């Protein structure tokens, strides 16, 4: 329930969407480090897997402000109650606006519907488009419809990883900036959806089925062997993230498409959990014996 004067003003929610690994968390971290960001900006982060990787990354980069992680499911399909609870919690705090990172498998139009909530109002959808992977993924027979609907439903597109594909162009009428743009943060924070536009169209029947599984690490592992195992995984595995302990210390692991990064933790703090979240798409026509993670000791599933 709402209490106090802090909650008497309707608080706008800016959605930051885009596919798995597009660069949403990176963008939010950069945004929070800007002096233009007003005090009282709260961040909600929806991680599809059951480890709050993104919440921890944002928390370790930005030292103040309210950050709430919503994990183990996607707020557009399975954990909208968690979003309501988080908004109730924010309603009791002196916040001015909310930035919501959707999960990479979310359809922004559906999350938008959940943001019409007492004390809050959705403001705009910003989609991050990955210049290195967008074209390939948008053509993929499993994930393509979702990838395209995420950009089609946006009010503003932010193109990331442009240095990896400087010729990238997106044939779309939606306003576009790159994540290098000097006016990026003012534009994102100032952007307001045109109220005259109709309701967003959800393309729900086209959504692919995703699964998230977690491998919890119980003893240190050689960096070489984990690198080899992660590189060998099937292309249905769309995203891997988390932390592992190797002979050289704790590493942050990030895999987007075929691009794998294993690097020492930036902040020298040991994460609460050591493990990796794997997000992969499931072909509805194949059975579970074709799980691309067979052989890994996995636990806990979100889908
Ligand atoms: N080269 C490059 N890498 C980026 C850029 N933005 C994000 N990344 C990397 O892409 C990976 C996924 O980024 P992240 O922000 O976690 O994506 P999210 O899953 O959409 O939140 C990380 O390894 C980032 O360091 C960019 O503009 N250029
Ligand atoms: Mg993220």
C-alpha cells in the first residue's frame, strides 16, 4: 500500500527492453553514472534466470539509489505479481521515476500493460538493438519473431556494439541513436511516448519458448576447461552469464551468441553465489533429451 507524500505523484516508468545480451544492463549502468540522472531514480531489473546477475552488476556500479531485482521468470509472462510487489515497495519510498530493465525474452508491449499500476504510469519503451547480432537473430526461425517484435514495439531504439559492426543499419521508422551518442541520456530520460498512439500490439502467439537453467559451482574449475565447454555449446544456448571461480580467481562470465568473455571481477567483491545461468530456446517439436546442457550438473529451471 502507498504511504506518505513521496507516493502522491504518479511516477513514470521507462522500459529498457531488447533481446538477450543486447546491452541493456550496460546501458543502464552508464545511464546511472551520469549527472543528468535525477535523484530518486529507482531501477527494477528482471533476470530470467534464478541468479540476480544484472541486479548485482548494477548494484556494484552505482552506489546509491534503489535497485530491486526480479528473477527466476519473465515479468511479461510468469512473474507479473513480483512486479506488482516491487511497485508497492517503491510506492513507500521517496522516488521520482523508475527505469525497468525487462528480461531479454520479454515482449515490451506486455510489460507495458503491467506498468499501469496505482501510483505509476508507463512512459516510453526504449529497445537496445545489438548491431553485432541483430540481423542474424532477427532471421532465426525460433527467436526471430520475438527479436523483431521487441524493436517494433519500441518508441526509441538505442543501437549498441556499433564498433563491432560499423555498417549496421536498421530499416525502421522508429527514432534511433547509438549508445555512443552524446545526447543519449538526456534523450532517453526525456523521451515520452506520444499519447495519441494506439495500444501496443503484442505478438504473443509468435513467442518462442525459452528455458533458463543454472549450474552452481561447488569447487574451482580451470579457466581453460570452462572456456572449452562453453564454446562447444549448441547455438540454441542464447545467453550465459554469472560468476565462476578459477585458478586465477573469480571471473565474470558473459556469452552472447558466439562471443564469450571471461574476465576478472571489476570490483574485487566475491559474488554471493558462484554459478552460471544458461538461457536457451526450446524447439517445441523436440523432446527434452535434446537439452543442449546435457552433461552439466544443473538445477532449478525457469520457463
Ligand atoms: N563491444 C561492446 N560490447 C557491449 C556493448 N554493450 C554491451 N556490451 C557487452 O555485451 C554483453 C552483454 O551486455 P549486457 O549489458 O549484460 O546485456 P543485456 O543482457 O541486454 O543486459 C556484455 O559482455 C557487455 O560488456 C557495446 O556497446 N559494445
Ligand atoms: Mg541485463
